[in-house]
C-alpha cells in the first residue's frame, strides 16, 4: 500500500473530474490517497471525502497577461510545496502524481524529495496551449516558447513515469523529452 499525493493547479477538486477519477481509482486499488489542489469557492481548506484527504491552498488573485500567469503559477508551486512537505511530515509519501498545466510540478516534486516516485500526468502540451492562448507569432510566444519547452523536457526527465492521453502526445514526448 503506497501513500500517494496527486497535485493539480488549474482546477479545484473534485471539480477536476479527471484528477478525482484518478484519485478514486488509486484509493480503490488500496492506496492511501491525498490531493493537493487550489481551493474553490466555499470549499474547506482540508477535508476527507470518500476516504481521500484533500488539502487545498488559496490561489492568488487572478491577474491579466503573462506576468499574471507566471506569478499565479509560482504562487501555486510554493503553496503546493508547502502542502507536500506537510503531508510528508504528517504521514509520509511514496508517490507524487502531478498533473499539468503548468509544467514543472514533476521537477518540483523531484527537488523536494529524491526518494519519492514521481508520476507526470501530462494533460496538455503547454507550449502549444500557450501558443493557442497568446498567438504563436507574438513576440511573447517566441520568447517564452523555448522556456516552456525546456520546463516540459525537465518534467519528462524528472518523472519515473509519464502518463499521456494519446499517441500524438506520446510522439511529442519522445521527440522532446
């Protein structure tokens, strides 16, 4: 029986149905499961739901533009790191299962504890997602795309296991990481 933490930044849980289903499947397989996620409106910071411990952090207020996205992501990383350290202190962890966007959580988990097994669950190709949001030909995209690709590559290399939703993502992972 492993102690598993699932980490997500872009949606609260159980609203993020994919992460919630993964957590329930892990619980049903006999693992002790915790989730670290942002707090949604009216949700408690900590709760146990259906045998799954949920630790929520308060997201920073939304800001516009790239600087806003970067500052929100960095705040999410810091708050997730705090919650993972607390889970490790209280009950120990064996596996940290991270979902993107943003990329970088696998790198964070590996940096926090070298002994944890890290599962990188790639929900989106972040460089392409950024291009779709900002426009692939903008100066911002041209500057940030190489940085996003490098963080994605580090995420692949930091993980013990990479979960991909389809063969096109698999091809991208094999080429990039």
